[in-house]
C-alpha cells in the first residue's frame, strides 16, 4: 500500500493530500530511508514522521483498504513520540 494512503486509512494524518505533502517535503522516513508519498509499505516497517517539533515513530502492524474509526489504531503501534528541538 502507498505511504500516503496508509497514513490516511490509519488516521495518523487525516487527509491524503496532506500526507502526500508531508512526505514530499522530506519529513517521513521508512526504515531509516527518506520516503516519497508513493513508497510501498509492508507490515513490520518502521515509519518516522516529523510534525513540526514532534517526531512520531510507528510500526506498521497490518494493511487494510478501509477502516472504521475504532479499528484504525490497530493498524499501527506507536514505538516512540518525542519532542525535537528545531535547528536554527
């Protein structure tokens, strides 16, 4: 499944267009490698997303084409969530 679609379906990012923009700006890494929005995700991949001054690291547990709100959180496991100081 494409990275931008996975982020939307799992509700980590609410809109697919926003997920695409974040990925294309170089703020997402998959398994330590900079990822584009079209990167193909598999189960057990580690995804690092940088939101401003927050770094969210999640592990992909399962792939679904669509989910209900209650089931979305079961698609991933949060590995870490840390604050990152901005480089000035």
